[in-house]
């Protein structure tokens, strides 16, 4: 999980290339489906979130990773992608985790994500 959060933290600080490709005369020639930070967040977290929704340790670690990445974001679009993942993780944990203390631990990590997302 550390490599995942480290990689996404680095990417959050970079500019992604434009999907528009121009020729030497500045004529638009191709529009490509570009890679986005939001798409990478989904690709990185979706399967892990889906398969580990009843695992407290993994759920907590996912939220901690999102809080870490949030500190490196540069715009609201990036923060929204992370917030959306955190909400899905929280909602899944409410459905799948039965122990009250475990739910409180997850909720606390979710609050840490929200706090990190509010920093500017």
C-alpha cells in the first residue's frame, strides 16, 4: 500500500499531458483518451476496496493511504476523486464490518481523510 500511495502522491503533483495532439502547423490532428489522476485513483483503489470491504486492517490502510495522497493534491478535481473513494470505503465498511469498535476505527480514519482533503 505504501508504494501505491507514494506513486499517487507523486502523480498528484504533476501535470498530465493534454489529450490534444497537433501537427507542426498547429492543426489539431488527434484527440487521445488521456490518463487522468482521477482514472488512476479508481484503477488503484477499486479492486482493493471491493475485495477487502470486510477486512478492517485493509480498510483502515486504504483510508490512511488516501489521507496521505490528499496532502499532495493540487486541485478540487483530484480531491473529489479521493473523497469519492473514501466515501465508498466508509459505506462498504458500514455494511460489512460488524464490530462497533472496528467501525469507530474506520470512521476515525475517514475523518482524517476529510481533514486532509480540506487542507489548502
